[in-house]
């Protein structure tokens, strides 16, 4: 979940067979809708995710290579070096209400951009299966 010049970026990347891609896109839409609306599984998923992230953050500080990676990320993202040590506390202090506020802002449909890459016939089939009616096609320029 990197911070770019354009803002936060949630990147979901993968390769899927064209025959299943529409089904996968619909499933991802349903999962994102569930996050936006705060479906019943969100609270339990949040608790599990926070517990996992906290245990990893605490365990990672024991290994020097992980600590070096965290310090590198802090420097790369123009954060103070103390950010790396503050991560476990920040994770522990994160509440479901705070997570819902971030979700509401970052996953707002008005901010979302989705990139679907593939053969034109396959991408059109995916969009149709996923029920997407407002897509813009951007073709690659021909090779010189």
C-alpha cells in the first residue's frame, strides 16, 4: 500500500485465465464492496489482520535484515527513522473505526481507477461479465 505522488495506491495484481477473469473481477468487486459497506466479516477480519500484522512487526524487529528493510522503507518514503520503531505501536493503536475511515476515503468509487490488461476481446468479455459499463479503452501505440 505505497504512497505515491498521486496519493495512496492499493495495487492488486495477478494473472488469470481469460475464461475465469470475469468471475474473478466480480469476486474482487464484491470483496471491495464488502469493505466499503463494512459487512459482517469485516470486524473479525480486522482483528485477525491486526493481530497478524502486530506479531509480524514485533518478530521482524528481531531479524536485522527485516529491520534494515524497514529503515530503508522509512528513508525511501521520507519518514523519520523513528517510524520503523513506532510501527508496532501504530498497529496496536489502529481501531476498526480508523480502518473504516481510511476504507471509506481510499476505496471510494469516485477515486478508483482499475487497469485491466489483456487482449481486447478478452478484456471486453471480462468487463461484460463483471457488469462494467463505463470503461475507457487505451490501446498501446504500435511498435516503431
